[in-house]
C-alpha cells in the first residue's frame, strides 16, 4: 500500500464531499460507503472508492487502511448505524484509526430562547431526532473509552453552501421570510465545516466535543432578504409563523432559538472561518455562480 493518508466515510453526502475535496487536494485517498450498487458511479466520479455497507470484507479493509473515519449517517430508532457497522468491523480488523469524527447537531441543546450555548451546556433535546443524536453521541464516546478509540463529536447547525443555500430556495419559489420575533439560528458554510474537521484531524482529541458554526446567529428572514438582494430580487413578503405551512421538520426548526458559541473550536483547533457570517458565505457562492460558464 502507498504512503498516502486515507479517509473512510460512513454516509458520504454533502459535508463529506467538501472534506474529501480538501483532503484529496493534499494527496489523501478517500473511500465512502454505499448502500446500493447504483450509488457506485456517483462516488467514483468524485474519485472516491465505494465500499458496500453489507460487504464485511471490504468494510474491514476500509477501516484497517483508514487513518481517519468520518461518520455522518443519522441515527435511527436503534441508534447510530455507523457505530453498529464500524465497531464490529474495527474489532475484527484490529483497526485503530488516528481519528474518528461523528457529526451531530446543535439540536441536542434544545430551545434556549435566544441564549448562548457552549459544549458544556446541558443537553435538552426537544425532538425525537435530536434525542437520538444525544444517544448516538453517548454511545460513540462510551465505545471509544472502552476500545481506546479517538472519537471526536461535532455539533452542527444548519449547513449551507453551493447548491444548497437561500439562492436555491429563492429560485425555486420556496423561500419564506417568516416573522418570528426573537428567533435566531446559527449556521455554517460547508467549506468552513470541512476546514474544522480537517483541523481536528490534525489535532486528534479523544472525547472532544466541538460546536462548528459561524460567528453571527441571526433570524433566517435576514438571510433570505440578503440573498434576494444579491440576486436583484424583491425579498419575499414576511409571513407569520402560524401561516407559513411548514413541514414537520420546519416546525421543529422554528421551535428552537439559540446562539451557539464556536470559541472552543477556535481556541483548541486553531480553526478560522473563511465565512464568519452568512454575508460572506452567500457573497462567495453568488460570485462563483456568476463566474461559472
């Protein structure tokens, strides 16, 4: 095997792709799980080696070769599917990666009525989905202690970036400026998220927990209005929360309001944001779209 470093991702999606691009540019090899053969081509097009979840031999080889492992898959009613698949594979393969990252959510903090939370704040999940994340965090950290694995947990707010931003919702006619006085949210540009993960890989910390978010929590309506301005569109009219006809996921989103501190990640990882607020992030996306052929 060559000397290139290797990342293995359980649940290769939007966030993992951003990290993959950063690491591949530095010579890393990346592998990611697939559940169906039809997904193979999508990963191969990104120069990512597909690993079928149900193929024990390939799973064991992937974890044995990996320097770093990223788990992004959401937990289900039985807990984290990544833990169920990876821990037995690592045990059978005698694998001890330098770094295992688990992507969680700032939803574990619940509603703080606009107040600040840090990684030391009590957990008060208000939805089934967030409660499952609390359980998955606990399970990963407990297994890590028992097996001597270096697991780090990352609590993430809403993730945006190219192809997944307020611009896309505006163009699709789906953006709403919901009037929710006092409601604020944190967010993170996907490239800043990837930079935070890369910084943690460089400084592994067993049992570490980090909030990765930008510096400016704010109302979502403010983000929509700014995106519309950049596109030269009139912002959508404000609509009351009760009249917004939100999906269950949207209602859960607006049931919570908090400001999330990123001070620990900056201090311990030396992480610096390329996009400290939605303004810089949206402006960069817009500029890239305008420059595209």
